[in-house]
């Protein structure tokens, strides 16, 4: 049976990233069973599987926190002169990372610092496409963003569908598009597409 909301449940870190990309897509992923797994996620998993057969890193460490309302598995944890830093690897064909990736690494930093009882103010995003890693300095804004998104996800309910994204470019290739139908809605119910960028398609 589909649960109607997330209250009192831990939110998986990957859900934060999905929510930042588009709350509506996250809604469909949460409440509908038939949405195809995005290619990037599948590809990322296969790369992770390949990496995990090599040696040398502390990898795939699971953390959970009732205080943060979060749980998730950190891809890699780097240890350097006594400090621990989470690393998240991305396929990133664009050659760059996104705000949603920053939220994800911030959430891992928060989970890690609660687990070890010490501040973790830096995480790394490694991009396969450029073979570079980027240091993300975790700010109060990152911390607030994680907390707010966890609250929003926990208060979601099946009978309240989030609005369309305000960036229609995100809809290209979106795995939930056949359920969401932004173009069709803009044509049939243009008032529901106001302020989304899809009103131009009416
Ligand atoms: S089609 Fe666009 S608005 Fe609809 S869920 Fe996907 S990204 Fe969001």
C-alpha cells in the first residue's frame, strides 16, 4: 500500500537531489511505481559497481540520523591527516555539477559530522567526464537548504501534486514526463501552466 506521507520517516539523501531538480518529478517517483529509472542513475550505478571492484578507498558507508531526518550511503569517505571528507562521483556529461549535487554532498557532510562528532565543512564532487574533483565548502545556506528540503519532503502527500518546474529545459528527457504532461496541460489548461515557462506552448 502506498503511504500517504513521509512524516516520521527518514528521507534518503538521493531524494533531496531529486526534489531540488523538480519536486513534481520527485512526487511521481515517490507515488507512482511505473516510472523508468533515469539513464544517468543506471549508468552511475554501473560505474560505481566497476569502481567498487578496485581497491584503495573507504567506500559505500551507510549513515542515518533521526535528528537530521536523513539516511544514505556515502560513495567514498576520504581520510586525510585525521579528517574525513565525503566524496560523491558524478557522470556529468555537461562537465559541471548542479545545485542539487551541492545539496546532496552537504547532506552527506551533515550525516558524517553527526556520526563522528566533529565538523565536516568540506565535501568533494568528482566528475567522471572531466576527471576533476571540486571542493564544496558547506555553508549555513547549504545546511538550511538540507533542513528545509527534508521538511518539505516529509510533509508531501499523495493528494497534493507539486507544480511544474519553472525551467522547461528540465523537462527534456524527464522520466516522469508521460505522467506529468506539461505541454498537454499548457494546451488544455493554460491557467495551470502560468509562470512555468510552459505557457508559451499553449
Ligand atoms: S516533465 Fe518537467 S515539470 Fe514534469 S516532472 Fe518532469 S521536470 Fe518536472
